C-alpha cells in the first residue's frame, strides 16, 4: 500500500445492479472514501475532481460504461478508470482510454489491490502511467485471445512496441523500475514472459 493514500482516496463504484455496486463498495469501505452510482447517468453526475478511481461496469442500459468512460476522459477530471465487467475483451479495448480491466466475478482482494495499484500509479509520472495502462491491455488480451489473433493484429503489435519503448526509457530513468514493474505484474497475477 502506498503510504498516505488509504482513507484519503475516493473511489466511485458504478454498476446498474445496485446489489453489485453495494457489495463492491462494502469491500472498499474503511480503506477508502467510497461512493456508489447505479447507472451511467448517475455516474456522470458523481464524477468530480475529488474522485481518484472509478470502478465502472461496461454493460449498462441507457448510458453504457463505454460512453461514461469517453465522457470522463473529455472532462477536466482525471480519475483512474477500471472497467469491471462480464464483457469478454477483444481488440477494441486497445483504443479505449481505461486504466485497467477486471472480469467479473471479482474477489475482495483483487478489487482492493487493483484500486491500490491505480492509486500508486497515479503518484508516478505520465510515462509510467502510460506503461501500466498499455501493459494492462496487453496482459488482458494475452489471456483472452489466441496467439494467432494477437500476432495478426497490427494494432496489438503497435501497442506492444510502444510498451517496450516505454519500458526501456523507464529503466533508464528509474533506478527501481524493474521492482515497480514486478509489483504491477504480481498484482495482475501474471508471470513475466
């Protein structure tokens, strides 16, 4: 846990199923200031400059999580956004401006660790933030898609090259980059390839 972040951070949990949103919020209470929104419109009303992390369901009626994500990114607020969904990811996620992606169901430990990871990442610089955002997408797609689909995707290969560039730059700039990157991988429960 990053010193000084616990209890000072605000997390907005968004899901159109109130029971799901309430369970996630309950898992986070006591560690973070936690708010809930039961749909896309309510989420857009609740996102302000005090929100540090948004846990956002993708599949919601009226205003989808994808639409909420785009609207948040168009505003002058900059919370980390974690898609929390049962929607199986595909290559379209490479263009989506989220910070992480969790597939339901999610246990308490993974939920808390993901929020902590986003808060820790926000405490670092822009290049590190971009590295983690892109690496998250690569890891996610590597778990969900076939090797052939990934090798045939120019977009996936472009993102992979950019991630390698960022990794090399950050290694040169940060003495502890490998340690920070390994913590990130551990939080994602992925072993280095």
